[in-house]
């Protein structure tokens, strides 16, 4: 896993005390830490990048449960041949870190985040097609085979800022989709009666059976090999059994994908069609999925926006009118 945000080895001196660095040398079985890097880009953890492995250190006690979920998920996924980091060890060692540390194998690959700004729409479609096949591979895992520790929906974040963020399942609360749809119909200057049609179209998506989901797929978690192909998915802290569309929510992504919002019909078609074909079960076609995800992905109404979200809302309305004309 080549990380453009990794700091040089001197960052270890900021995060780890001299005794902790000495213990790290023992754990890594090396006297020389000059090639070891540390990244602190994640909200939840530090990552120490050694030659062939990564040590994941929770930033505080609040993030220990997430790493515990990941430590349960990785062996399960590995047993099914899903391309994820392999769990090497769980280390409980107060001399190294006050909280349990997870050791995993290191990818020799780049994240999609490092590539996405310099690729065309066709490359986006290719990547999402491959991602759809990967998502299908772990959605196929029988629920009965999933350990109890991750056999339930992902709990809410302990961070107050993250707790304000909505995830896919938050929109399944009674009447929330109906209200969002009505507000969007008004904004798009479409008859309010169209809302009933939209809700009818998306209904098959709402009743899909739960699967094991990653629930935090974004550009930083998708690994790309030297041939430009998707070769793995990292950061399984949010793994849990929940609605499969949790893994198709572009709201989990950063800014990059939203530059292509007006082409979301093409991107979602590539993503969903490959997933649907790979799952091999009866699933809705891509237009209902596109409609549903457009509704829940809409930014807040005027008066509660930045310039960026105002632009995004206009694009959402454009997309919604195009979808409405097709259903």
C-alpha cells in the first residue's frame, strides 16, 4: 500500500516515545526504522508502514471496537478468497501502544484516490465495473457463516462530528424517503404526484436481503495494481451485516467522484450491472438504484448550503428530471 500522505520516519518520533520505538524494533524484528513510515491521515488510527506489513494503532479507546471488527472480518474474507489484507496478529502490548494493535499484510498498490483526478470517464467506468464484481464476491457470503461480532449492523460512530453524518440505512427510517422525494419534486418543478411513482420504482431496492458490507467504500479504500486494475479493498472497521446498498452510497466518497455527478447514470450503471451479474441472484435493474441513490444523495435545500453543495443540488435536480422522464 503506497501512501502519498505517509510521513517520513521522523514522524514516528512524534507519535511514539523512545521506549515505544524500541519495542517497535522488536516487533518488526529490525534495528533500523529509517524505512518505516507513519501516516496519520485517518480519523481513527495511525498506520505504521513497514516493508511487508502495516501496524494499525487506534488513536484512542473510542476506536478500539472498529479495529476489533476489522480483525474479525479479515480472516473471514480471506477464507473466501476476497482480496483484502491478511490479518497477521493482534498485539496487546502496553510497551508498544496503550490499546490493542492490529498487524496486517501490506499491499504493493496505490489507492484509487491517488489516480482518480487524472483519469477519464471511461476509466471511472472500468474501475467501478471491477469494484462491482469485488463487492458481489463478499455479498455472496452466507449470513450464517458470519461471526457474531460483525453479524449485526455497524454501530454509530463515537465521534460527535461523524455521528452527524448519515449512512444509507439512516434513510430507511419511516417517511424520510417520502419527505426527501417530495422536497426534490418541488425543487425540480415536477408534480408532487410523481413522488408516488418514485417510491413505487424504488421499493424493490428497499427490501433487499442484508449482506456482509464494508459500509465505508471510498476512493481511499480501493486498491489499484500496476496494471490499473482493482486488486483489493482495505479498512474494514465498519464491516457489518446490513442493507447491501450501503456499499453503493457515493456519499461515503470524497470530492473526486462528485466532479462526475452529471454522469452518475453511466457510473451507477457500470457499478450496479457488474455487481448484479456477479451476484447471480434476482436483483432490481440499475435505474431504480440510480433513482434511490440520487434521492438520498441530494444535498440540503437552499439556505443550508455552501457554494459547492448549491452547485451539487442543481446537478441533482438535473439528474432527477432525466430519471423521471424515463420511468
